[in-house]
């Protein structure tokens, strides 16, 4: 990056300085956005001197200005870079510029205003998530830095989009790592209980205040559309169905029927309503209960399906849980394989960034081999382009899906 930020030796910033240890600026100079607490020179700039959400100028051990960041002494990731322009503040002008850039990308990709508008580090707005549902926005500020500028974010969104409502849904588990409490409230206009979105030509009604995360999972949009190609004339099982996104896309692709499983009665009710909304009520069956238990019960009952979709929650939340999480993926895929008919198709997904695509494929292979089947991978899916990956941060590439066919 050839700007004055990296050429100046003498600081002139009016922000407090966060000093790094020797050579710890290399990762930031290569484009990474995170500073870990053990990289800070605590003798020259003790983290205890800062309050959560403070804006700082990050300097190398030689005093060179490296980046502008927000700081949180309570977090392992103690600083998050928001700019390389020396002295730039995280305020309405910068936020408007970044959100405008994010909006331009989405408008070039989608015909209708239903997408993830801002995807954290992927849009160089660390900790900020915004999903768009027409003229309604649902927002999460998952870091102390973004929490501190919530008012500025709302101001930028109102200026750019004139939304009818903005709902703040700060319920993410990552807020606990930042020492932040949960909160939910309308911060602009009015928010209805539900709204309707369009995906792949299909309609879905979603709850804005009581659904999972921000209400919908746009990240699997392209993967759900790909499912349509494997669904014509097939009997489909949609496990962890939530509001029916996978199963209804399968029906749109010509599936004869869908059996959907979820542990939430509210989700199943919403999924059935969405099936009816698209004219598929007679082809939809919902089963409430623990997914693994329901898969076992279906096998005992002798049921078989041509396509089984597994879209579970993240089984690996932390790196230390990886071994146990991999076993969960292997186990649930083995249960799914036991329900597949001859030449059946398994669509296996994971939103755990700690699980690589090759590890998910291995779990599918092991599940197939456990049943003495060969496994043929026909396609792989990833998060959609409205969930962009930051090239320097592997953790931002988290979603994957394997489309596999069992060989008898």
C-alpha cells in the first residue's frame, strides 16, 4: 500500500497510539485487519490505557504509522483496522463511503434488494453485519468499535437508502467475546413482525424480531439454487430446515415431495407457510425434533429419499472443539447416508470456518464408506458474492457445501 500512512516516520495523528512489538506490523502491512493482544508493546502502550471502542493509530515498534483501528482491551483480537489513511476517523464520512461501495457491488449482482448489504471484514467494516429486506435493514454491531459508532452507521444508511426501518439485532454470540451485552431495538422508522423476501424466484416470509441471526441466511442462496438441478422427480429430505429455503428450492426444481426436520416448532410453522406461499403445501411434510433422532427414526421406519440435505449449525465454534465437531459432522452424514436410495444425492453443508472444505468432504467420504458405498463429488458450493471473503483473512471464508452421489 503506497500511501502516506506507510511512509511517514513522525506521527501527527490526534488519536492515541497503539504501539506494536518489533516486526508485528508485517501481517498488517500485508493486508490483515486484526491485531492480537500479544502483539502489542504493553510497556509503551498498555491496553489498560484504552477503553473498549476507542479509535487509535497503530504504530510499528519504530514509530511508523501503520493503520487506524478500533481497540478493545477485553478481546483477544484487541484492535481491528478500519483504514490505512493516516488520521482518518471511523465516522459518518468513512462509513458512507464503505457502505456505498458495498451497495454498488450488491446492486451489480442482484435484480432485487434482498441480500447481505455489509459483511464485516469482507467489506472492510470489521464487526458490522447488515442484511437488506427491501426497504428494511437488520443490523448487527458485533465489536466494541462498531458499537461505538452505531449512530453514525444509522445516519449513513438513512442517507444512502432512506429505509422504512432499521432494526438492531445485537444477539450474536461473538459480542460476548467483546464484553458486550445483547440488545434488540428499532433504531430508525418502524419494523413489522415479518417481511417478505425473494430468492431464486421464490417468496419467503421471515420473522424480523424472532428468527435466527438476522432473519434469513442469504449465504446459501446460490447453493440452494444449485440444488434445483438435482431435484427433478426426487423425494427430498431437508434436515435443519429452518424456514424451508432448501426444501422449497428443491420443489421449484421439480421434487415430488419434501420432508423437513427442525427442532423449532416456530421454524417448522414458518417453513410450512412458505411452502404454501409458493404453491407447494401438498408436497410438504414437517417433522419436529432433534435432527439426529429424527433421522434414526426414519431409518427404523424404512424410509428412503433420493436427496438428503444437511445444513446444520456450526458444530465447531472454537478451534479447541474441532476434533469433537468433526465427529459430529461425520456422524450426522452417516445417518443421512443411511436414508439414501440407490444413486442418491447427499448435499452436506457446513458454516464452521474451522472446518475446511477438504475436511467436510472427508466426513462425507467416511460416511459413504461406512455404508460400503463409493462417493462421487459432483459439485462444491461456497458463500455467495454478497458475503465476500477478505483476501488476507482466511476466517472470512467459512461456508461450504458438498454435492455427493453414492455409488452402489
